[in-house]
């Protein structure tokens, strides 16, 4: 193993362990004909774990990783070594990256692409030698100052073109590495002030760009899903992919709702004023559920805290929606989570993921049992049962016909209990 | 005049007045070929002004109006007398109502409709005798306990039918009274908990209902607009018409985006995490701008405070978007605003509207001047000017073609200043 | 038993039950020499359960209780019968009330007091016949319109005097019924707008009033605690008892920090931007911890939702702070929680409390075990261990002396991991 | 002038100017015997303007200043040259700094101090040659990783000692430069998680540290005020100096309320759930008003946006409280504001301040006129007039005596209108 995680052995399932172990996540445990590993499809991200230096808006680097500042190819490879060591320790089946994460930027667009390809070769070998598969790739089009006013929505068409080249190169690499999805997070696709923004034009540019991405996917035969990751704001004051419902409207506007799905994050849901399960239920209902980022936001903080999940009842409600959506196909459970900047040690990186994976396992098992027992679905069906027998009374009818029906019968509908607390109690038997 | 406002004379434009007067709103002042009255199209609502008793979640009635509790037709008429007296004092061209506002509920659906029609006759006479026109009508399908679990989205199909009858009767009356729009605010179209909610079914019910409403509008020859009023939550935990972008997606899903527009409220925008001008700009961009509710939310309160507008710079940004959208057609500026519950006196009702109307007038004049001077549009055009000359480089091209263009030229786009503070300074010269 | 809960038997501890039962709360289970009942000291409130009619800002009564509108003494007694039946079914050791909850308001102050005393006789008999004890009493000085501009902080000194009489009568009754605390929640002690508020004067009035309450407590020999319940806002825009730290400053200003403690509510903590455990830890640290209201706020709603607790990990962190504070003395666990307004049935009332009590029991047991195992305290001590050996280096020193120490030694302190994720994992082994 | 602002002439008052000019701020205009310059006491900060590189949590440097990275003394001097050039262009009477802003950190504590002193010499000469005076100095004890777990509240006593040395050196320099205040902002004085925090100990450390600072102030004869700057959170989850009321309680606890005042920022007020005027009114009421940071937060963003003020009505309400507090003594109006990261040009820096200063001037003039006209104070006095004539009825009385008074007279207080809307209208005549 690498020197970075030198003392840390691969983590195994051992409910009685004293030290680092999975107490709930047993990859091989079967739930309904599918192993827990296949249900959860865990992925670990490169950026927060191996690139982020611990800075926040009021402070600089806290982490001291031997590959920092990773501005040479040698350091980038050293970083990759550590990353794949960690993937092995955790036994995760997937990983994720931005172009920017795995290669230092070159002096030119071309050099950046070359470096990306060289690093792809480097990690491909690791992947083939027992490493994890690629859940998704993506391009970082928000950190460099050239993207400060947007990527595809930039007022400068050269930035639009630059982004086309960047995404193409990232899709190519994602495809080559067998990635199962390609993600777009529009960190700067939004505005700081409406005063200098042509909202209509920017949304048109974004639609046009997405159409090109979809076309290119088909052209190269990439079978994975194209995923948009909603977030309401931060870094921008307003981000166009505000939440799931907003993304759906955007896709419908450009006729892309059959081509693109969403990657939903708990933290972003919270920032948008929603619960995580709401966003997942909405994605399922609108037919665009794809994948999840399983990192939470602190409920009292108004910025993106990207913390590891630590609340099993919340995880249960999330996986309940995942299971109702039919489970993951190309998607999975990515930890777009970062350590607190005071968590300096290698073991913090490992323990944070182990804890998060166990929370997900607890949530999944509870969710699976609730579904298997029909614990929530039976009362739900009962609540709407009137429609099963009465839908014909309204189906295909006009407003006047239904109004006439109501008036002629002198309808005076009586409310019945919604039983929220009883249903909450039921959930609490499972978590 | 009625005894209720006995001391209060009609309010006139008088910038130098000591007492109650419009200091900024001169209905006849022309801005670009259109009078201020026609630009603003002020409307006063019935509910907060004449129905609400001053209660809040922790306290009961504070207002002492002679027509309370308005549970007989006589009291309802006394209430209407006061309302139309106030409309006259303010000189507003429009008013708005729910069915529930103008008639006491009857013992049966039929009696409720009969009473609504009787009251419609009563107010129609007032309207014809110099009273204001009707900006919009709407149905209250959230106060009565029968709607506690939703209106069109209710688990009980009888409630759906009841709502059909209710909306039909309200549309009929709105049409008869010459209403220029019909509004749907889905106060209970949402959920308290996902645990007992069939999200998919409820959204389908809501779409079906809206389609029927649109069909009925055409059938009866109602020429006004059908408007949905977005709000993210309250009274429900989640309201389906969350914000403008969400409503757009809903309309697209059911193919109604050409048929239905939005009535945007500042307070609801704030609760959804948006600025008012954002929601207006979004409605314009998506082609569904209809009308506005010009009442603000307290920025530090997490519930709907429905306060009268009192910040002229904010009003300027709102009317700027209204003007960019081409101004109102059937829509207008409605005050869905309520007095603070401690504002007990008749003069409070009048003064609150006078103050609000003056804020709108100041905002409109500033907005008009900014547009006339090209103060913001010139820098905006300049910011995107590159697209005017370079759009051909990307138009109709594929991702590879544009990528190739970027790579072959070695594009290295340089950022330029977004000039936000300078633009804010420009706005401040006008407000 | 009463007809209202006719089918519902007293709830017992039975982890394997199919139906209504405590699955975690065994009143007699001992944790460290104290029964769970004595640790938790559960109380049920009168107001939300028996007085509230289900109304919200957009809708009226949904509940249909046989004692409504409880505006006669007979109905008030019928309400009391139902309340004490419920207390018996739940087996709770305590209950709580406002004056307003148990008696209809009289035509005069005196009649109101007489009615309060008559009802006190009525419930006293029930309490003595196996009923629960009184955790606390309080006065409702926010619902009636006379309090619309404040109670002790009212601009009208007659309201101040009225409140003195009201609180005196409530303290007398609380004392007579053996209440263990007296609570003040200042629902209208705050402002709607600073424009009409004399902040300085109002705070002085509030301090003066509290001093009189404390004096009166001593005079009548009431041994219970005087508790203030912090809340940041709602119904007012700003409430003076904003949060624990604010109340502490207020008490210090008036020299009352030894006389008054706080009753902390999870929902109010959330509305103030804090976690519940924060407010509890702050109360402990400042020496003013008294009691808790164990009802949560929805994290995505900006108003007081007063929901039953349903998240065991959160309850564990709360009881951890309670135990660190030495547990309750006169205080207890009150459910200031209300059913959702769609939960119409008698069984909803019972089930909601049963579920909440079980959540508290799970939380308490986890908290107790964490403390017993020194699971969090050991690492905490270790983190600050440097101070144990080095405090002398700074104790009693001046800034220059310590500066000189730092400079002469060339101190260059190196950060160590804060281990947040590891500590979160530890907590998750217990919940 | 320096090459950095080469084209920009000193900004003058010229209401009719086409270009860069003060349209409202005339430094010499007298308001009640005091010039506007002396009322407002503008200060410009060093950190956001000359140190910040434009980075945010999702992106790196955008600004391209010739003195970056300012890691040598030469570059630090070049930075100082630009800063003092900007101060001259703006004509501001004050500036502010952290140690960290004006000197590169040395290899040791001692070298850092030496560099600070050398830079102090450098800027002192500029100050003496027509430059602005120093409003306040402060120490940056949050950016370097050594402070990641707190400054005076750090678990490591060596950090406490390091901070003592840092603050001493900063106070010495502030004193030498004639600074009128010394500010402490506890950016890391708080916690990320309660799980690893000893709240009691940390607050004790903070109190002890502040006592030493106060003692040292007296020892060296520094006549300026010691100011604490409240902020609720960010970068930490919870910051101990949450808001004005919290700071007051902290000062009272350690007996420092006569020694320390607050520096109130609009943006921090918003993040704490308060209006700016609330925090100012509270500081005045509690006797700890000191100075202000006149930068706003975006109402829809949950992090510290530090934007230049741009809303004149809001500024009016703020300065109204400043004037009611007697105006500034040692304090002033500091712009702790930063450009948007897309505002790249030198002119953006100047224009942002010019716009902000004009907003303040408009606010001050409106506030002054409202006070001079007794426009708000007259109705306020009237509202509480009852206390002027009736205070004797309650003064010095006990609860029983006042209760007896209320009961014997059969008090039945009638509410009177709070007139909020009318008062808001009055304000709008002035802004």
C-alpha cells in the first residue's frame, strides 16, 4: 500500500469490531435478489478527497497531503496512487472525477487534453488491476477565472467554444474509461446580478449546449446517462439548475427530457428549501431520476457544507425513494462529501467514508423492509382508494359535467385523517 | 359615503399635501404614450381588506369591522358597501375577489352558488355605477376543512368534483362581471408529508383539472387569462406551484404553456429563495408573464407576511421587468397585502394602499426612465456583443466542430469585468 | 373511560406489540439508579391537544372535538375529562396548562380568575385521584386582542397591570396545584416594527415585570423554578427572548440570572438558527438550564410547526446535553407539540404522543450509554488536555507576559485533527 | 498617482456629473452643526480591497493586481502605495487593517512582528502626508491553519499564547498609528461540532482573553474603544459572538460591558436573522454601540456576501439609529465590502465605494431630517404617553399591589392602532 494510508488495512464488514469496520454495510448481503453492493453502487469522488486543500472563505490550506500542490504530472500520479489506494481500502465499486482533478492544467487547451489523456492511461491501468469502475466523469468549468461569468452561458462566445472542447475531451475520456454516466454541474451557469444578465440568451445558450452534448453522446456510442446536478445557488446568486422541477422544465423546453436525468444531492436539496426525499420523489415522478450525491448540508448553515451523511432515518427516506424509482440503473451513491477542514489525518478520510457507507446501508435496509412489508404503500393506496372506484366519474369529463355531478348529488365531502404521526411512527419501527 | 370611512375623502394627487394624498401617483401622467393608471392597473383585493379579522397563529380577531362576522347576506352586502367605498376613495381601476370573500357559504353547494350570484348582482351594480372593473376572480379552495388535504389534488375524488363545481361557478361569475383574468392559487395543492402522498397521482389530478379549466374558458368565451400564482410552501410544507420555473415545467408537462400564465407575488418569490425581479424575469423569458401581486415579505420572517410594498428601489427593479415584458395586457398590479393586525383604524386601510401605490408609482417612473435612457440595456448589449458577431461560429455546429475550432485556434478567453457595482450605481441615479 | 377515547386502552411497554404500545419507553427501566420515567419526566400540554381547533393562517377549524368551542364551564369540564383520560392512557407523570386553556374567559378579570379557580378545583381532584402532577403552569398573554401590542411590554400601562393580575392568578393556581415550575413565554413581547417601538422602555418594563414575578414567587413560598421560553420571532417580527444567550444577557442585565432558568424548545432553537443541542449546551454552560419542550420544527418551514419528535439520533444529542447538565430537577420533557391539522382522530392524539415518547426513550438510552462509556468525553478531555498541564502558563498573566512567553519560545503551534467524522461515527454506534 | 489607478482623478461632489462623482456626499455639508464627513466618518478596509484575490469556495483568483501575491516586503509596499492612492482618490478620512493585510507573514512570530512594524512605519509616513487616519486595527487570527480550531478558544494553549502575542503587536501598532478603535472579530471563535467542543471552557478562555486585552489597553494608554464584531456563523457553524444581544450577555458575564462595545455589520445582522436597524437599536439600548460596517448581505444568499450598500431607504433606517445613539464618537462607517469577483477593473474599486458613500449620504440626510422634524419620535412618544402619567401606578409596586389595582378597577384595556403603515409612509417621504 501507499505510504499515505500506510497503517490502514482494507475495511471489512464486522459488526462487533472495536475499530474501523463496516458495522452495517455487508456488500454481499442480499436484499430481494440483489446484493447490497449492487443496490447502493457506492462511488467516491476525487475532488473533495484528493484535490481540496481545506480552504474556506476565511482561511487557507489546512490539509498537508504529500502530492500538493499537484501541479506537475508526477504529483498528479502520486495523487492518483493515493486515491486508488483509498478506493481499495474502502472496497468501493466506483469512483468519479472532473478533468481538473486528475491532471494539472496545461499551458494550452491542447496540452490540458494531452495531460488528461495521459492521466487517463495511468488510472485505466489501476482500474483494470482490481480498481473500481467509473461511475461518472465531469468537467470543472467553474474554478478557473475564464469561467467566472459562466461556462456555456458566458457572454463571451469563445468561452462557449472552450467549454465545448473541454466537455468533448471529458466525455471522450469518460467513455474510454467505461464511465456509466456523464455529469454536468453548472456551478457558474447562473448570475450574480440580473442587472448585467441576458437571462433569455443565457438559457438559450445552455439549451443549445446540452443538445450538442446529447448529440455527441449518441455519436460516440456512449451508453451511459447524461446527468444534470441541480443546485439553487452558490457560488452564484442564482443557478439555473435550481432544483429538480426547474431542471425538468428546462429539459422540456428544449425537448431533452427523454435524454437527460438528474443527479440529486441532499445538500443541494436543503439549500433549495426541499427535503432530499422530496427531490428524489419529484425526479421519479417526472421520469428523470438518475443518481444521487449522498452528502448532507448542515441544516443551520446557508452554504454548501458537503458533509458525510450521519442520520440513518434520513437515509432511509432517501433510499425508499430510490427503491420506488426502481433502484439505480446507471446511477449510484456518490459521496460528494468533504471532510471538515480540521480533520487532518489520513484515517479521517477513511473513517468518514466508512461511517457514511454504514449510514447508507442502514437506510437501505430499513427502506427495503418498509417496501417489502407494504408498511407505507398499503395505507397510501387506501388513502386514494376512492379514485380507483370513482375515476370514471371524472375521467374524460368536462368541468361542467363534473360540476353538474357534484351539484346534482349535493356533494359534501367529509375529511378523513391524514394519519401523519402514525405513519412517522411506522417509519420509526424500521430505522 | 359609508359610515365606515366617513371622514375620508377621495385621495388625490398632491405632492405638497400635508395629509393623505398621492405624492407620486398621478393617474393621468403619461409615460411614453400611456398613462400611469394604464401602466400600473392597480387592483385592491377583498380578502385581506374586508374578510380577514386580524388573527394570526397565536392570536384571534383584532379588527372590529361592523360587517363581521359577515355570515348573513345582509352583512355581506354591508361589507361590499364598505369595499366599494374604499375602491372609490382610492380611485383604483380594479378589484379582485374569491367566491368565499363576497358571500357567506351556503348550506349546500347550490345555495353557495346562488348566494354568489346574488352578491355578483349586487356588486355588478356598483361596478357599473362608477366602480372599478374586475381584474380577476378566484375560488377559495383552502379555508374550509373539506379542502384540508387538497383541492384538485385531494385523495377523495368527491373533493375534486366539488372543486370543479366551485371553479365553474367562480369562472361564470368572473366572466359575467367582465373579469380580465381568472386566478388559481393552490394553497393546499401540495403536501404535509410525503409519507401519505401519492405525488405522481396528485400532479396528474392537478394537470387534468387545469386542462378542464382551460377548456371551459374557451367554451364560455372568456377572453381573460388563466393565471397560476406560484408559492413554495405555507400552508403546506410543499406547494406544487413552487415558483415560476416549477410552474413552467408543470405547464409544459401538460401542454398548457400557451394557455396559462403566472401571477407573481413578491412575498412568494422571497419565500422561494428568489428576488421578485428574478421571478418576473423568468416569467418573461419563459413566455408566461401575466400579472403581479405587489406585496412584500419581511426578509427576516419565514412565513407569508403580505406587507404593503415600502421600498422604492425594489419596486423600480420589479417594474423594470414588467416593462421589459411589454407591460401588462390583461394583468395588473394587485395588492394582495394585509394591514398589520395592530393597524385597527379605517384610515390605516386607506393609508396603507396610498403608500403602496406611491411606492409603485416611484418604481414605475424610475424603471421607465432607465429603459428610455437605455441606461442598463446598452451595457447589457455590449456585454454580449461577441455573440452578435460570432454566433455563426457555433450556430448549427456540433460539439466536435466547435471543439475543433477552439483547439485549432488555441482559444484562451480572457475575462472582462462584470461591472455589477457600476450598474447598481446607475440604478441608484434613477430611484 | 370517556367516550372520546373510548376504544383506547392505557398504553403499555411491549416491544413486540402489533398495535399501539411503547416499544422503547419502559417507565421502570433503570438507567444509572434512576428510572426512565424519572429521567424523562414526560409532560403533556393542554393547549395544542385540547384547545387548538386545527386552524392555520389559511384555514379554519378541522378538528371536531365534542367540547368545542369550550366557551362554557360545562364544556370546559368536558374538555378536562378528556384531557385527564388521555393523560391516563399515556401514563404520563405530568401535564401543563395556560389559564386560557382550562377556563373560558370571563366577562371581567375577576370572573376569569374565579373560573380559573373553579377549574383548578376540578382538575385538582383528578390529579389527586391518580392523575399526573403539574409540571408547569403559565398564562396566555398573547391570544386576546388586548395583548396585541405586548403584555408586560405594552405601550399601555393598563395592560401591564392587567398582566400582573393575570400572572398572579396563574402563579397562585400553579402553586396550589403543586406545580413544579412557572413558565413565561413572551409571545407578543417583541415588536412588529421598530418604527413604533421604544425598545429601551419595553425591555425595562419586561425586566421590571420579571423582578416582580420573582419577588412574588418568594413571597408565596413557591419552590418551583421560574422559566423563560426563548423564541426568536413569530408571532412578532422580533421576540425579545430570542434564544438562550439573549435571555441570559437579559437576566444578567436585571440581576436575575440566579432566579430564572430557561425552557428550551427544539422548534424555537431551529427558528433561531441553532441546533437544539446547541441551545441546551448553552443553557448548561450559562447555568440557566431548566426544562425542555420536545417538539421539533420542520427544517424547511420558516414558521413554528410544533411537530412531535421523530428522529432518534437528534433526540440522543438533546438528552446527552440534559444528562450533562445533571438531568432534570424541577424541569421535564414537555410535548409542546401539535398534531398535523389533518390528523383528525382520537387515536392520532394518542399515537403521536406514544411515538414521541418512544423517540425520547431511544434518545435517552443512547445518550446515557455514551456517557457511561465515556465515548465522547474521553476524546474531548484529550483534545483540551494541554490546558490541564499548561494553564499555569497563562493563568493570572497579563497580555504582555503571555506574549513574551510566546515570542521568547518562538511558538509555532501545529494543528491537530478535530476528528469530527470519527466522533459522528461513534454517536452512530449508539443510536 | 500610482500606475494602478492612473486614469482616475480624486472624486468630488458634483450632483450633475456625467461620470464618477459624489452625487449626494458633500463632505462639508452641515447637518446640525456637524459636517457630513464628521457624521459619517467613512473608512475603507484593506483586506477585501487589496488582499482578496477574488476566490470563492468554487473558484480561484480572478483579480490581477500588480502587487499579488504580496509575499515580499516590496510587494507589500507596492500594495500600500495603491491603497493610499485609493484612499486619496476617495477622500475618505479613515482606513482599517489587519496585521495580515499589510505585511507578509514572517518565518517566526518575531519576524512577523518586525515586518508589521516596518510596514507601520511605511504607512505612517503616508498617513502623516495627507493620508487618512486609522479608524481601527485588528489581527487576523482565522486564516492561517494554526487558528483552524479557534484563536483564544483553541484547545491548544500555545495558540492562546500565540494570539496574545499577535494581538499585543497589533494593539501596539494601532496605538502608534493613532487608531481610534481596536476590533476583535472572532472568525474561528466558535465550533464546527459540539461533539468535540468544551463550550464552557472555550467561553471562559474567550472571556479571559478579552479581559487581558482590556487591561493592556489601559496599560498602554490607548484611548480608543475595544470593539467586538458580532457574526452568527461562517466560517464556523456557530460563532460565539452571534449577535449584539449575545455579545452583551458575554460582556456582562465577564464584567466587561463598560469596557467593550460592538462593531455592527448589516450583513452579519441579516445572517443572524435580524434587520440592521434592529442590531443598532439593540446596541444603543444596551449601551454598547460603537461603530458600523456598512456592507450588506444579499437577502437570498445564506453566506456572507459583503456587498456594497445600494439601498437608500435601508441606509436611512440605519443612520437613524446611529443618530439616536448620539452619532459616532470613536466609531465610524467602515466599508467591510468586497467587489463582486467579476468586477476586475481598478475603476470598479473606486466606483463601488463612491456608490456606497452616496447611499450612506442619502441615508444620513433622510435620517437627520426625520429626527429634526420629530417625524417618528412624536408618534412614538404619543404611543407610550400613558406611561408618563401612570408610571407611578406601577413603580415600586409589587405584583399583588398592581394586580389589586387592576382587579379593583376592573381594567379592560382597549387596543389602539399601531399605525405601522402610516409610519412607513412617513419614512418614505424622507427617502
